[in-house]
C-alpha cells in the first residue's frame, strides 16, 4: 500500500508541484483581499518575481507530464 502511494507521488510530482506553486502565487492576493492579512511578513513582495521565475524553471526542468518510472514499459525501450 505504501509503495503504491509513493509511486503515485513520484509519477504525479510535477502536477503536485504545480498545484502547490499556483497556490503560493495566488494566496497573497486572496488573503489580502478577503482577510486583510499582510503577506509581506511571510514572503516580501519584492521576492515574488524571483519565486515566480524559480517556479517556472523548476516546472520546465520537471517536464509537465506524468513521470515515467523505471518499471514502466516505456522506460525499458
């Protein structure tokens, strides 16, 4: 069971990363609009362009598709 769950996380790691990254980029706007929370205590506004660029670079590096595991037929060709 645990091995199956770990393989699912490995296979969908790009999608999981993209979901968390999109939440990170949108959350400051949502929190400041609805709750009046000052997000600059967690992530300074000047850092947002660098965080966005880092997310894009990591996303390109991971190739946004389900990953091929070494046990898959596609990897054995």
